[in-house]
């Protein structure tokens, strides 16, 4: 992670976890994790999973989307444990952190 001066910001994660860009994952992988983070397991219902994947693709193609600030935390196996999409409005100089989610088994890690 870097600040506005391009200086590294120390980030401490639970052992074995690391930050990756969300763009390293497919829209389908991201959609599945989004569903799991909000206790809505969609993999059992293909129509709902397809709808969620299309929604993720729409987010990725949004005019203000910046893939360099769409982040995931992955576990030791490289599976997404948590995610946070950041939006920055340069005109109004505001940042929005949304959506943010963590899969249940990874919550409250130290």
C-alpha cells in the first residue's frame, strides 16, 4: 500500500494473508466471494450466480472504476478471504469504500 507521496504504508495482516489486486481474479470468482461474504452462497443456483457475475462485470466497466484501488486479501492458498473496492471522486475530493466484505471463516482474525 502506498500514500499520495508513493511511500509505502505498513500494513499488518494475519499470518499467511496478503493483499492482491482484485483484477487478478475473474468476475465470477469475485462475485462468488461477494455472495459468500454476505451469507448468500450463490454457487448452488446458476441463474443467481450468473446475475451476480454480470453485476461484477458492470462494476469493473463503470466509468469511475479504478482497478488499482480494488483490493482483496487472500489466504495462504490464494483464495479471496476479504475484499474492498475504493472509489475516488477527484472533482469533489472524496473517497468511498464500498463494497467491503469478508467471508465468515476469516472474520475477527488478528
